[in-house]
C-alpha cells in the first residue's frame, strides 16, 4: 500500500492511542480490511521498527509494510507506517462486562491463541536471528500473530 486516501488519513488523525490496541511505543489504527497504520511518538522508533519489519516480511517472518508518513506539528507530531493486518491475540471489547458470556468466550479464545503459538515460538525466534539478525527479546502473546497460518513477529522493538 503506497498511497493513503484522505478519509484514511482523517481516521488515523482522529483516533486516540487509548481507544486503540497499543503497547509502549506505538498504537494501531486499521484503515481497511488488510492495512493499518502504526503510530509512534518518536521518529527513531518508527524508522527502526519499519526497517526490521520490512526485512522480516521478505522472509515471511513479519507483516508486509507500506509507506511511511507523518502528521501533526511540534510536540504533537506523530510518525507512522502502514502495516499489513495479521491475526492477533483476541482482545476484550472495551467496556465488556467481566461476568458476561462474551467475556468468557474471549478469555477462552485467548487461551487457545496461547496454546497455538507456544510450540511455534522457539522456531520464530531462531529464524528471526538467523535470517535478519534480529534478536526478538520482547516475546509475548501480544507481539506475535498469524499470517496465512504462519507465526510472525509484529513488534520489532529492542525492549526486553
Ligand atoms: N500487524 C498487525 N496486525 C494486527 N494487529 C497489530 C499489528 N501490529 C500491531 N498490532 C496491534 O497493536 C498492538 C501494539 O503493537 P506493537 O507493535 O506491539 O506496539 P508496541 O511496540 O508499542 O508494543 C499489538 O499488541 C496488536 O494488538
Ligand atoms: Mg508490543
């Protein structure tokens, strides 16, 4: 994905970090069924994650990347890139009642996701190291996903 439509940029600009899936360094804003923006506070993080994800994607070890772009001014400036959306750990809907069947079903899906990834993690870590010299230290359920049935890394940060 090389170009953003105006409506997609408007969606990214108007979405808050707290209303989105997020970690320490970025938040995630879907803009179509296939593509999403990852939004960072710092250019160095965006550039570093982008470069590693681009390499990983070449080997089928990460989602595809699209364009890089920025929006905002001064301290509010944000640094972004487009990523392919992959299947990630199910998240509880914001405001979901923890005594509801919906909550229990999501918990169950989270357990199944963990069971699915556990036997595959070691190989992914080894492949990332061997193929693109990336040490995947921040290994947990929210930093991996499935692309066409293959476990991939989705978080290319340095933190452990
Ligand atoms: N390619 C992706 N496909 C689907 N969801 C994603 C993808 N990348 C990130 N996410 C979602 O956004 C969250 C935060 O992304 P992540 O890269 O882990 O950010 P951080 O570096 O801040 O930890 C993930 O836990 C996941 O829910
Ligand atoms: Mg993360």
